[in-house]
């Protein structure tokens, strides 16, 4: 599959701090979607994951227009913080993510760092099943709910998998050691 230009869609970025490190989340949208719709999706996701996150403090939001790699600040409309206590520094590498694919096979991912660790009995990454964790249904519904929002790099709506992945990101794990 040939790579596509990263500026192939408009993007919205959410800058946040958790467990002593800054992170950025990104959602893509088409002309059918909007910046405010993407922020509504994030507010819904973060609000539903409160008990599964260490404290996330919102730094700000930015947007980039279709075809541009220049971002401009936008006003964040949600709460200033989400989650629980500030958490240990190593937890900045722990994440919860949601995966989808569009009809052409392009993968899309939405993730937040600062997750409270959940691992299976063997110490491996964890899969949050919708039947066991209500926040999974809320997050996937939010990602799939608005036409033109949370799209893949080619601007097509993905089919989101009805589970969330929890794990430790290798880059952040090594950075905080």
C-alpha cells in the first residue's frame, strides 16, 4: 500500500500532560466533520475512562487544515483535567488505544497515555473487552458516531474494533528509565 501525504486530511491535536511527560493525541476529519466534533469525541472518551487513567492535564488544542502542516491554536472546550491521582513517572508509557480500519485497509488508531496498568496473568498487554468494560463501548461509539470525524489518513470512515488495547509503549518506557 502506497504511503499517503500526512496532510491528506484536516487534523486536530490535543496536547496533554500525564505522569510528568507531555503527549499529543490526534484525530483526522473531513469537511463533513469539524474541530468541535473532534473535541466532543475526546471529552466523551476521557470522561468515560476516568477511573482507568492517571491524571491527565490538558495543555491545549491545535488544528491543521487540509494540505497544511502548520497548526494553529484552538480553544479546548472540555474539562482541564481527567483521571485520578498524578501517577508515577513510569506510567507515562502506559496507554489505552482503539483501532479501526477503513474499506481500503488503512489502519487508524486513537490512544491516550497515562493509563492505569492492566496486564494479563503472564505480564502481557491487556485487551479491554466491551462486555467487561463499559468505557470501551462509550469510546468506540464516540469515535464512530460523527460522519467525517475520526477518519483514516485517506478521509474514509473506519470500522472501529469493539475493544481497547492496554499496554506499555516501548519508546516512552525507554525514555523514562
